[in-house]
C-alpha cells in the first residue's frame, strides 16, 4: 500500500491476503469508504476524502473485472482463443473482424459503465418500447447538492445546529470532500421521489431511468415512464397528422367529393384537442410572475435551501414562483454550453431551442422534415402555452417536491423515442468503431511471438475506452449503486446455444460465471419430447411422411426422446448434428432424472465418497496397546525391487497402457461405384512400396447421406494396420478416430510451438 496517511499502523489494508474471512475486494473498499470519524463537530470520511484512494481502488477493481471477462471469453470461445497472431492480423487487414468484435463486446458489456454496457442498456430499452409500446413522458432531475438542507445536514455530527449559518464556501467544500455521500443521497432521494410522485401521484404503469454525470461531475438523471391514463398520444398524433394531410390536400386540390376528407379532418382536430388537453394537464410553461416584467423580487435565501415541509401553505405559490425564476429558466446561452452551429447553417443556435416564441395556447404543429425520398414527411411538435420565452417545461408538484432543476416532456411519436435513446440512453462512442480501432492498433503493433491470448486480453482492456471519471461517478461504482433502473427485466436470448454471462455484481468468488441459456432451459423443459420431435424432423432423413422420422410409431414423449437418443449415436447423426455430444448428454440427463425417484435427487455422490463411509479411517477414541498394528510387517510380503518400483508404479502403468480400439466393421462389397473407386485409389497407393511415389491427396465430396463417413471408416481400417492415422486438428482427428500430429510427434502447442525444440521435447520427437 502507498497510502501512509490512511493506514498509519498498517491495519485495514484491503489487499491483505491473510484475512481469516474471504471478503471480495469491492466489499473491503466499500467498508473503508463508509468509515467516518467526528472531528470538530463534523463527520470526516478519511478514505472517501483522499484525492487518489478511490481512483486507485476503482482502477484495481475494473482491471480485475476486465481480466475475468476476458478469461471467460477465451474459455467460452475456443475458436477465437486458438487464433494465431497471423490470423488476427489477416482479420484486421481484411476488415473481417466484425463477428469477433461483436463477441468481445458482449463480454465487455457486463462491466458497468463501459460503452458496451450502455449500448446493451440502449438495446434493452428499445426492446421494452417495442414490446409494451411508447412511453408517455420523458423526465430529467438535476442535483442541487450545494443547497439541499437534508444533504448538508448529513455532514454535521450535531444535528441540533442550524444549517442556515453555513456559508456557500462551507457547503461547496462539504460536497467536494464527500462525493460518496452526495452520490448516495441523490440516488436515495430519486428512488423515493419516483415512487411517490411518479407512481402514487401520476399513476405510472412502468418506468426506466439512468444516472449520468455533468461536466462538473455532478450526478443527474434521465428517464421515461408510461402513465395509466395515457390516452394514446402516439395514436392520437397519427390521427391528427392524417387530418392535417387531408386538410392540406383539400386546400391544394379541387375535389368534388370531400366527405372522407372532412371526416379525417374532424377526427384529426378532435385528436389534436385531446393531445393538447392532456399536455396542459401534465406540464406547463407558464410563469405566474416572469422576472422580465420587473415584478418579481429575488429571495434572500435560495428556494432550494428550504425544505418542502417547512413552507407554510400561504407561501406555496410564492415558493413556486421563486423556484421557477431561480432554477427553471435558461437565462444565458454560451458557446461553452449550449450554442452550436449546424453544418448547413452559419449562425449559432441554442441546442435547447431557447428562446421560444410566446404562445397563447397549446397546439399541435407539423413540420416538414428532410428525407432521401421524394415523398413529403412531417413530424409532430407540441407548442405549449407560454408567456416566458426562457422558461423550461415543468410540473408544479414535481418542481416543488424535488426542489432543483427538472424537466418533463411528452412523447407524441416514436421518432421522439428514438431521438431520446440516441441522446440520453447511450452517450458513449459507437461500439464497433471503438473496438475496431483498439483491435487494429494492438494487432498491428504486437510482436509475432506474443501469445495470442494476451493480445485478445489487451483488446478487451483497450475496448473500455479512455475517459475521465468524476469523483461522484467513481464512488457510485465503488458503492455498487445501480446505474439504471427499470420496471422490466430484459432477458437476452442467444440462438447459437452459448451460455449467458452473469453480471459481475452478482458473481461471488468460487461461483460459476455463466448460467444456463434460455435454450438450455427450453431444452430441459417438461415437454422435452416436442424438442426431440423438432430435432428429428430437422436432422433425420425421412422418406414419405414425418412419422418415418420416429419409426412410424405413436409420437409419445418417450418414443420421441428414445428415437432422438438413438439417432445421436449413429454415425450420420454425429456427422450432421452440431454439438451432438452435448445434445446426447442432455437426453441422457433427462432420461436419468425421469427414472430416479424425486427423493433420491437431492445429492449426487462420487463412488469414493460412498466407499469412504464404509470404513472411516479417523477415530477420535484412544487406541489401546492391543489395537496397534506394526505396518512394517507388510514389507516382508514384497521384494526389494517391488518396493523400489512402488513410487512410480502408477505413472509407469499409465504410460504403458494402450487402449484396444474397437472400430466399425465395414463391408467393402457394399460400396457404391464411386466409393469403390475412391477406396481402390487409396489401396493401390498404399500397396505401392516404391520409394519414388508421390504423396496422395484425396478429397471426398458428397451431399448428406451419400456414405462419406462409411468410406472414411473403411480407409482408416485399411491404413491403421501399417501406419499411424493422424490429422492436423483435433476435430479432424476425432472424426477419423485418430490422433493429432502434435500428439503423435509429442510437439508442444501454443506459444511454445513457435520456438525450436530443445531438451526433452527434442528427445521425445527423436524417439517417435
């Protein structure tokens, strides 16, 4: 440790491996951050106040998580794990790394706060809106951490002291010195406020929100929600648009029969009125006392420093006006904050569209948007009733309850939803360009002798991106606070049969990092017979009817499962069914679970465990002189040579033991003409003992069911009597029931295979 002021006596070191209890590193850090002492009447958090300790701890935890995820990626993707440096460079040069990067991004997405994580969250929100429909409103909550009296009270040890005497410098220093308290307080305040305001008052059906951090490092929140009394704003807007287009068509054309157009116009007007009435009920942009009229007097105490419960009823309206004029007005535009210039414009404009035009009433307008096609497209826009050009959208109850800057907007079309998702749900850099850039830079600059696994881990490490973390955001991660909240739990479904990676926050040490995928759960559901039926129809050839696939028997669950089990053990099934062995094990597991009674399914014990119970070698009772046994007497039963061979007897027998392989008997007379022709080519070359013959290279092609595996078995039986049957890869060696070239010649694999053979490796090769 390099923090002598934090650990003056060396106690409490979170990296100490000699603790009696196995406590995860993040839990140790969390405990230290919450450690506080009372000094001069204030709570002092030694570890949270330190300018570098939290960043060091966050870096340690992030690196550990990255290495865990990269290790899981390499274990679950053996194809990528065995790529060579040359193959990785070819992948980068040919721009064919999309599939590889997509897989890597899935694992990086399990690390909270990364760009891949927010891309995953964005896709989840899109899935929610696609499944349950568009939300009713968007909302934003900012933090008044310099003013909230409830927050400032947490820094004082004596709660009886008045908070009003605290100067702005003291309040600012409290926020700077205690980022963990500020961040935690905001999350607690928001979750409580969402419960009472959004659900108990507005009657929300569901919600989604995320935390974000401003340029100065202060936390705020963006979210969306669906209300139960939503009249169907998106559908009403579409009806209003249809009426608008009907009116436009009627004005521009001379129509003899306008009955249908008039009906659309009337329905559109009613829909627009309903939308405007709902918007007026939900939010407002009317200021009862705008400061531009010189009638409002600035209060001596900032309204955010007053607690809502301490405001008398007769002051509620003036408090509302003070909050509007102090925190809800966009009074100043600057190039450092909101002024932007679009590519096709010359003037700077506020990205929040201030100042707005004054409007006497709320109305629904449709503005023409540019599109690549020749057809005209329009987008709906709500123009709210407004008497203050600088006032932001708000709701009185929301503003007076939250007592800080907030925002509320209605969702009237799906385009607004997409715009919101792009703007707020995932502000990080796009996933693919970031990963590609990291992949290309690392692969092209790495040494050719580097272990490819290390290169892949570097890619995962680099893919996190480089950005600054504010103190509050760092504390948010260290305290294990959630970064987003949703009423729904989105379950990603992978159709390639891979396992689902668990979130790092839910993984305890010693536990598996993966869960069964939904395909695994589906395959092991009670109606497993239907799964087997589908697999049989998919992979097993049948002649005239589907019933041929299960032997024209009654398609009961037992028949379907048994037929699928038998088919997976045939050469044809093993050649044409992907991952046939895993599927076979799943069938066997199902059959065993059905045969065993439920009370015997509690535990599965190894044979050595059962045998150990028959004769427990440990006895706590005192031994009597009669029960002692002279084990040296057994030495007389063995010769000196046998005693000397005992230490290496097991190893020697393992090395000398050979398995008598049983191969399928192939009847050569049953070959077809082409099978016989190929077999004769190999046999004639095999029988030719001349030293000048060229090596034979033969490719056997054919569609499914033509007997390729049958012919290969015959050729293997022919060759194995006089030579070793080997292949270049493990999969190929398995298909011919042989061995790999590396195993046959005892060659090292991996990074060791790139060097010249020396020592024992060279001796083993010579012995072969």
